């Protein structure tokens, strides 16, 4: 007696991997923190060159705030806390925030 069972190929479903939401790190202007210190923080924490750090600092100074970098949430939060820790150690009110990118 022959067993005539048809074997259909199994459909393989790949789980849809969503790209992680990106966050933007913002530098907020204040009228107290020296520009040189802001540039130093941008160079040290965000690894910016002298021209880029100067440009970001001046944009925040003129516009009130400026996007420093766009990255994943955990990196954004780490960078914000590193930058804020440096400012706190120096006794300065320099402020960075992270918010979801639309």
C-alpha cells in the first residue's frame, strides 16, 4: 500500500524588523556658559572638529537651540548625560536634551 501524501513547501515568514526610532540631541543656548566651553564639550563628547563645533555653537547661540546629532535613543541619552555631567562639574548651566525625530 503506497502512501501518497503530498509535501507542500513550508512558507517561511521573516519577522519584519523595524528600524530603531532615531533621536536628535539638541544643544540649548544660555547666556551664561562660555562659548569656548560649549565648543570643548562638542569636541570631546560628540567628537566634532573645530569648525563643526564652532558652527553648532553659533547656531544654538543665534537660534536658541541646534541639533547636534541624530542617533539611536540609547546613544542620544548617553551623549546628553556625558555632556551634562561635564557642565555640572564645571558649575555651568549648559543644557542638552534628546527627543524623538519626527
